[in-house]
DNA sequence: ATGTAATAGTTGTTTTTGTAACTAACAAGC
DNA sequence: GCTTGTTAGTTACAAAAACAACTATTACAT
């Protein structure tokens, strides 16, 4: 018999994580997509530059665990929109230093505020302790790769 | 000044969820992809049929929160591989009843066992209580959409 | 019974990703 | 100096996902 309910997909962690990630991304996605025409990898790069200041592509890559092609394309589009500037390093001309423009910083600050509000809304129903546990466990799962 | 560290992407729930989801999917993906040449949407459909028995495409859609085009294509490929059979309902000829074949069930059982083991490995470092909290919170976040 | 809307599922087209191969610059060993 | 290897980043091509438009069938209202 097939219908043996001895396994529940809905409780399978990778499945559950994907569902939660997808559902909780939608609302924020609407903002960066509809308001700024940005893609997921683009806001990620933007945020990294907004938070850490000037960085190179590969620094962003190792921090965000993003592949270099994703970053390359995200940087390209952000540069086209004049949200960041790229400048070759003189000591090592393979490297490009990336930095948000004033316009880029403005967008970052706007998105950051929206993200903070949204994060608060997401954790609203949870106790502070549970929310902390959640973040901790997720961070540990994210490191596994 | 840009580098104000008053916001941490790494703690932003949608970001964290995506990282954790991606990292924890990789290992299982290798199995259904490399061993069975399946795509994410395909194992999801397979699992739903494995667990709940005969279903229609839209029943799977509402349970798994998958769009009908994803299901349509997943079903197509699963049918090509003879993992499931499709039969038109006589009372309503728009509907197709989907059912795993013996081969499909075999694959399901194999993947199910691997998934169960993998889930155990993922939660290994966590207390039972924390793991339960995690699943509960994730399920609630997944419902938000 | 017949026009209108709703549902089930498919197909076509466009975006977006993923993978691999590539160029350019530097670093080391001999 | 010159071969070999490594790192930074880009580009080209193939795979996959997203979105919209479509067909077929049923339901429902007049």
C-alpha cells in the first residue's frame, strides 16, 4: 500500500525551510522588485556594500556565499543603474573595489528600513526567545554547506 | 557614512531562511538529481503521491503550494519515466487522477528513507525541543503566504 | 438552450539561473 | 625570462523557473 503516512514531507526540514523561505521572501521581494526593479542577488550585493562599505566582488562572494557569476551580473546591473561605482585597484589590477553611490546608499537605507520592519512583522507572533532560537538554528544550518 | 552596522543581513529572516534552505537542500538534491535525474518539483510531486496515494494535479498544487504549471511539467516527466500513471476521471473529464506505479513507489521509498536519515542528520546537533520549535515556527512562516 | 464564468490542465515565450569555459593579471619555481 | 599555477572577474551556452495566454470541460444563470 502506498499511502503509508509514516513520513510527512511537510515536516521534512529542507522542504519546510524552502516553503518558509519562499513565503517570507515574497513580500519583501515585491518591494525591491516593484519599487526598484531589482533582483534577489542585487539587493544582496547592495546590502553588503551598504553594511560593510567598500568591498570587492569576491569579498562579497565569500560573505554572502554567492557564486562569482551571480555577483558579476548583479554588480553589472547595479552599476548600470548608478547604484555603485567600480574602480580597479592599482596594486592588483584584477581586483575592483565596489562602492555605493549616493543614489545607491539612498536605496539601501530605504530597503533597510523596510526590511527591519518586515523582519519585526515576521517575528511578531513569536516569543523573543523563540525568535532567537530560530535565528540561531537557521544560521547553523546555513553554515553546513 | 555607509558602513553603519545597525542592520545585519545575516540576521534578516528571509535572508537567513534562504541560506539555510539552500544549504540544506544541496545534499538531498544530489540524491534525487544524480541518482534519479529528478528535479525539485518532481520529487515533491512524487512524495505527495507516495504519502497521500492517488491525487489530482490541483490537489497536489494546493497542498504543496505549487503553481499548476510546475506540477504539469513535473507530472509529464514523471509519467515519461513511468513513475506514475494518469487517468481521466469519468465524471469530470478535466480531471486526471495521478498514481504512482510500482517503479514510482520503489523510488519513493528509497528517497523517503534517505530523506528521513538526512533530516535526522540535520537536527542532530539540536535538542529535541529546539528541533520541534524550529519546525513549528517554520510551518507558521510558511503559512503566511 | 445558451451565453458567461469558472476550473483543470497545457503550451509558448521570456527571465533567471547554473555550469563551464574563457581572459587578464599576478605569483612562484626553476 | 619562461613555464606552471592561482586568483579575479566575465562571457557564452544550456537548464530551469516564471508568467501569460491558451484549450477543453463543467457549472451556473437567465
